[in-house]
C-alpha cells in the first residue's frame, strides 16, 4: 500500500484523490490538508484522512501532491520544508514551476514529478502529461503514472515541454466548453431546447474524439468524410476559416504558454 498526501483539495486535487479512491487496482492510504473546511469535508467523503497542516501531510506520506495554485506554492513549500527529505516524492500540478525550483525551496536532490492533469479525471476520463527529475526511480515514477492511468490517459513528455503542454490538455477543457457553449447558444437562438442541444453536441464531441483516436484516419480525412461538396458542412467550415478559427486557437495556445512562463519567473 502506498501513502499519498494532498496539499490542496480543490477541483484538481479532489479529482486526483477521487480517481485513486475509485480505482480498485490502487491500494493507497490518502492524507489531505486544505485550509478551506468544505474542501476537507469533500475530501473526507472520498476516503481521505484529514491532517492538521501541510507539514503533517508530508510526514505521513510517501507521495505528496502539491495541488495548489502556482501563486501559493512558495508559502506551501516554506511550511513543509522541515518535513521534506530526499525520499519523499513531490508531485506538482503547479503550472509553469519546474523541478529545480521546487528542490531549491525544499531539499537538495528532491524527487519531483511534474504533472499537468485536467478535471475530466473526476469521471475517469482525464488526460495527464508527466515528467520527472533524475532522482525519481523507475518504480516511483510508475506508481505516479499508475495513479493517472487509473483515471484516464497519460503521456510522458520532456521536462522542457511541460509549459507548452498546458494548452493541449490542462487548459483545453475550458476552451472546449467555451466552443460548445457557442453551439448551444445558436440552438437556443433558433428555438431548439438548450438541454437537447447540449446532449447532442456533447455526444458529438465524444464520438468525434473517438474517431480521432480510434478510426485510423487523419484529421484532414475525418473532415473530408463529413463534408459533401457544396453541402452544409462546407458552408460552415468556410465561415470558421474566414473567421480565423485556426489563428484564434494558435493565439489561445500561445497566450496560455506565455502565462506559464510568466508564472515560472515569479
């Protein structure tokens, strides 16, 4: 059995601990601290044991998830430093913060795993990117990967791409939700029930995602398969292209990445 601790039980921290507690293949004891009492109550309902402070979480755990906002990380690392040793594995979800920085604020040779998960972990459909510092053993890294693999898909990427990946999977659910909202608004504007539109469009998203991953076709081919010459889809695609959809998405991703680098400088 592994001992896993969470400092922070917000949306992402809770999603990860729920993924652990819901997975029959993971034997784990979960510890948690969050200054927000309702968050602690929610974590307890997911099977986590409350601790009196962040340092107590570190003392009780082999794997410590730093599930706080990047702006809060310095305060947290200062509070837990006395409890951190070179055997603890620190798992950080803090966007833009690298492993060297975390080691500099805790202990030389700190074992750090950087992760960029997303909130669909709550439903076992998460997507997580991971990288590790050199001191993390293969078995330790496998345990962390197993946690995210139990509640979705994961991919190991180079450490120097952890900022760039944020737009692809960490932040992208919000971008997708905004896109979906526009379709639902259009449906309502032409007299279609919003709930009906939401159900149909959401299922279209799920099915389209499966086509991307499982059909074997390129994305260009998938677009072609939906598009009849002179038909309705072509008319819609022309408007998306004329409206600069590709440029808007590229700019969105660049802004997301730039913000990650700004957070790192802080």
